[in-house]
């Protein structure tokens, strides 16, 4: 058995020993977006440090627990806090928790993140369905030997974001009166925000949103055969010709403001998956 399969087996063993519940849906809560966790009927909350193979989260605003429980009656596994490349983790480390969830039986991954709005039609606080992405991080979690037990060497990326989940989210938002925009997310390495020239470039290559996460997780999830869905909260407007300085606190505050509608969307979506 490969090293990675052995590590995954150890992680799954710990997860299985800590809860009777077998989650069907994995959820990643982004920067400033942790309040969905309050809606979980918690069976157990496992600090990342107690799961073999998991890196430990260091960023402000990220709690660092895997919560197993139920939301709207459905068994879920919620990552409270995520791992970013800019923290110094390797792409493989970032992929590990996703692969562990898949090995634990989770087939659907719901992603959320705080992102900059490149599309001039977006306002701060908007919720945007991620319909596609561009990997501009200079990293890929699939680099290195490939274990066919996890997924194929050359995974298809023609539809990384699941069409049925996107449709379900559109219907849910319409029914709930939640305004949802749609766009392409470009993943950058960070940790600095972009220069004006970089924002101009990112807009020109076809991106609507920019952020420092999500893409490696989605690649790992698609590789492993999971159905993926993602929503960004626009926390700052990235308009190269009218750019204002922005602080991390402002980004957190903007994410916090949009949190109630994001939480409502996720709750209703989980009900109907
Ligand atoms: N750039 C990159 N990541 C971000 C931004 C941004 O402007 N806003 C929130 N996350």
C-alpha cells in the first residue's frame, strides 16, 4: 500500500472512532464565514491536530476543527478553518483533508470563501456562485506520484463545479429571495493583495473573483471523484482604476455582513441535496 493510502487509512480510522455518524457532505468555511458551524447538531468536534496527516491551521479567523454532525438533518463534516498555500503548507498537505473526507465516504464538497470582486458589477457583500476557476497559484496538489486508488493521473476539468448543484443553488436562491451572482474564480498564491496591474491582468484573462484558496481543494476533490460546489463572498472591489487600500479587518467585516445570507443558502441547499 502507498504511503498516502496508509496515511488516509489512519485518518479515517480516527474519524470513524470519534463518531458513529457517517457524513455525506463536506463543507469548507472560508475566512470570516464560520457561523454555519453554529447550525450544526454537533456529534463531535475534532481539532485538526488530532487527525493523522492533517496540517494545523494558523490564520486569524480560522478555528481549526473538523466538526461531524448534522445540518438540516443531513450528516455533514465541516472544516472550521482551512489551509492556505501562503501559510507554507505544501499543495499535498492541502489536498490531504479533502482526500481523507472522500476516503471516509463523503462525495459532495461545498466550498465557501472570501474573495475580491474583479467584475465591476459586483458589490461588497455579494454572493457569487463559482462556475469555473483559473489556477494561477503556480502549484498543483496533484504534482508527484499518482495513486490510481485516489484518482486518475490526468483528471478531466471540463466541469469542476457540479452542474446539478449549481442548478439546485440557483433554484434555492430564487425561492429564498437571495441574490446570487455567478462568476469565474482565479486562485492566486497571496498573501499580499494584488497590485492594480495584477487586478487588470486577472480581469483580462477572464476572472470575476480573486482569492487565495479553494482551487487546490477543488482540484483534489475533482481528482478524487467528488461533486463540488462553491460560493464566494465579495469582500472588496478590485477595480484597477479606482482601487482603494483594503485591510484584512475590512475583509473580515465584509464577510461577516454577508454571512447570514450565505448560511441560509447553504442550509437550504443542504436540505435539498
Ligand atoms: N485578492 C486576493 N484575495 C482576496 C482578495 C483580493 O482582493 N479579497 C479577499 N481575498
